[in-house]
C-alpha cells in the first residue's frame, strides 16, 4: 500500500492559521511548500494576515508601538540638533586692536589655542580627539600617535635641548636638522620651477613698502634687532583670503603640492623677509611632524640659517628643507644696499609620517578643535 500525502484545502489552511495556538507558526515551511500562488491564495493570505494581527497579544503590540515612538523621537532629536559649535583658531585669537586684527594678521594670546597651550588639559583634549577619530574611522596605524599623546609630557620634558617641539612630539621619527631635497622631491621641484612666478608676486607686494612702513597684510615679528616681516597665505591651517587674492598664482601653486600641510594648525605658507641687521632669536617650532621648506627669493650675502647648531645659506631659486623643532635661528648681516633677505616658506609633511597618520593628525589638530 502506498500512502500519498493530501494537500490541505483552502478552508483547512484558514482554520489552521486562525487557531490561537498556532499564531507563531503561520508561515511554516510545510504550508509554504504546498500553497498555490494563485489570486485566491494571495487574497486568503492578506485576509489571514489581518486576522492574525487582530489576534496578536496586546503586550506585544504595546511594545512595538513604544519602540516606534522612541524611534520617531530619536529621528526628530537628531534632525533638530544644531551642529557642534567649534571655535575657530581665528576666533580664539586677539590682536592689538578691538577686532583682534592688525594689518590683516591675527595675534594669538588665548590659552585655548592648541599652539599656545602647554598643560595637561591639552593632552586630554588631544586624546579625546584621537578617540573620536578612531570611532569614526579606525585605530589601525594609530600606534605612534596614541603613544605620543599618552606620554607627551615625558617626551617633551626628556628631549635634549637641541630638539624640543613646543606642542606635539611624534615618537620614532628619524630626526635631523636638515633634509635632502629628495625627501619631498616632487614639491621641491615644483616650487623651484615656479620661482619666477612667486618672485614677481612678491615684488608687487614689496612696492607697498615705499608708501607705508607696514602695508596691510604684513606682520612685524618681535626680534632682538632689525625687522622681520611675514605675509601669510595660510596661517595655522587657515587661509588668509585677502592676502591670497594678492598672490593668486602662488596660492594656486599650494594646491598642486602633494605634501603641503593645509588642514591642521601646524600648516603655514608665507613670505618671510628680513631687513639688513636682523637677528631672529633662537626658538623651537611646535612639532616634529613637519619639515619647513624655504624657497630663496632674494638672498644677499652674509645671511644664514642655523638649525641644531649647523649653519646653512639660502640660494635664490633653490629650496632648503629643515626640521624647525630643532633649536634654530636666522640672521641677515649683509649691507643695507643689498636689500632684504626674502624666502617663500611652506610647511610640508615629514616624509616618515604615514598617510593614515596624516589623516588622523589633520583631524586631531584641525583648526578650531
């Protein structure tokens, strides 16, 4: 004798689905296999679903309704939340006048500025920024940065006097006062090819000194003797629009540099000018993650840069790369008739800072964080 399974009739299926004890098995595999996907079957399925919903437990419906209300409230709360109000570097700076500006340049006297803060609060802020970055992206490749932030005080206090970055020290980077041109070969060659372009825009700016001792956009820096002027296109990672409009080709050139630091507070680009008889006091830069590039525009005799006790001379149309976290100074002892010493200065990434580290450092030290 052969037993042949009989398919359930449509009435039997409806009775099965409506049974109170089978609400959780409405869509059993056996029922699906023998269900005919006809128009009548679809109509029955919809009717059965409605009836099953009516028969559902009141507690379950209440729980679902509560979850739905919470979800709608969350979406509303996130949608109406205002963006986080970061204070920009410029807003944290105060100058000699009421608006904090003098000749288009901002002076920083705020303890909240990342470059001017030297206490435990800064390290806590940096660690918070690192954690926020890792949550958004990844901890991968963050070993040196994590190590540097957690032990920043020890690193800065134990550094030899020849190299003491004032804000952030990234451990395990090769250190040397000067770097070869090959360290950032592409950017060095690009700057040197555009030497005449940058020089022409400087000469246009320099004409303003014939009518004014300190033209708009220039800053006079404190020095033991002489005069040191700077004209910033990028200041602590922030573009200076008025100055960039005066040097449009030079500013566009910055966008073509592969390793220019343009998105964090350690990035600067400016024209630096020393009048004859000027001596810049010995000082340290804020970090060792960058190398500073000087493109010589006008280089009179008896001008020197001394980094880590090692002297070097500038040359017109040539780039000089150095680590300004080393103790360094510069002077112009040439005769007045030879005019000022002028370089175009731009900060580039240290060649041994990896791409993932650069992205994280841009986030951690973003202007206004």
